[in-house]
């Protein structure tokens, strides 16, 4: 169970702060005791379910992907001869 304290304005109900300690909530209320109040909020944690995995944690290569072709980059590997390219001015 987790509990924390909520400091609110009395007239509007606007939340000023959520405090983990009651002393902090009391301090915030003491700044303006006529217009502020604090209340405790408890959160009940739900059940925790542990799940164990027996599968391999590494991804096998190319699983579910089509087989690639080795020569796909051949057209892009051709180079221009020295001095044949045009300069690019930015």
C-alpha cells in the first residue's frame, strides 16, 4: 500500500501539491491555514503476476525477412575517373 498526502485549497478544491510525507503537507498548510487543507490518499497495489520466458532472447538473423540479393549495390560502386567529375559549389 502506498500513501501520500494531498494539499488543496478549501474554496476551489484546486490541488496545490502531492506530498510523500505528512510533515511536508503540514508545512504547506501552515503557509495559509485559513484557505488550505490536507488529506491522506492511499493506493492499494494490485496483484503482481510473474511471467517467465523460455524463448531465446536473441533475435535470429533474417527471420521473417526475404533473402537479400548480393549484387544490389553493384551499380552504385562505379567510380568516375580522376578529374572527370564536376565540382559542386555551395
